[in-house]
C-alpha cells in the first residue's frame, strides 16, 4: 500500500512540476484593434417618377416608365398624352466604395393619391442599375421606373406619393 501512495505522490509532484514549468514559460503580449467608420451615403432625388398626363378609359390599364432605356408604354384602356414623363433621378454621394440598390421588399408597391382621396398603386419598380461605384468626385446617380395601375374611369387630379430606395455599401 505504501508503494501505491508513494507512486501516487510522485505522480502528483511530477504533474505539479510540469504545470509550474509551463506557467513560468507563459508570456503575454499586447495587440491593437482598429476600425474605420465609412462616411454615410448621401442621397437626394433630383427628378420625380413622372408618368405624364393620362386619360383613363372604360377599362383598367397601366402606364410603365422604364429607366433603361428611358421609355413609356401603356396597356388596357389608358391613353397617354404627348407630355413630359420620366424615371426618378437620384444623385448619391459617398466614398470610393461600391454600392447596392434595393427596394424594401421583392414585390414593393406604393399607393399614390389625389387631394380628394382617390388612389392608384405603383408596382414593378425597377432601377437602371442594381449596383455601382462612386466616381472620382465621390458621386453617382441612378434612375427608378415603375408601373402605374390605373382603374377604369379613374377620377381626375394630380396623384402623389413617396417610395423608398435602400442604398448600402457593398465593400
């Protein structure tokens, strides 16, 4: 029995010796952490999404503004008059990084209304580009188009509403 206790005691001493040996050889070092906060992307709308002047018919229809190439088309009972139209134009500023454009959801739509409370929906929003990079002067621009859904005999008036575009740095 004494032999077992002696061997156990010797084993404990050996473990303690190596543990203290490793502790004595341990070292510490300091390291540095850094972070750079990118400049916030600035954005401003320069031109509105303008569907032009429309005459509704006895059947529903649509008016679509395409951002690239810029064009306007109509379907159904809608007649478009020869007036100005165009996609929304946005100017953005940021540092020399790439950016990505997105709408809040895949099937994003908005409701526009006139002062009398009549409404229409705008759907199928599109960009002339989904991503890009800031030019040497830290500026860029992009266009946004969409489809206006016009009801049969849509009441007259000027219809307005707002939409959201998300712009994020990608690298």
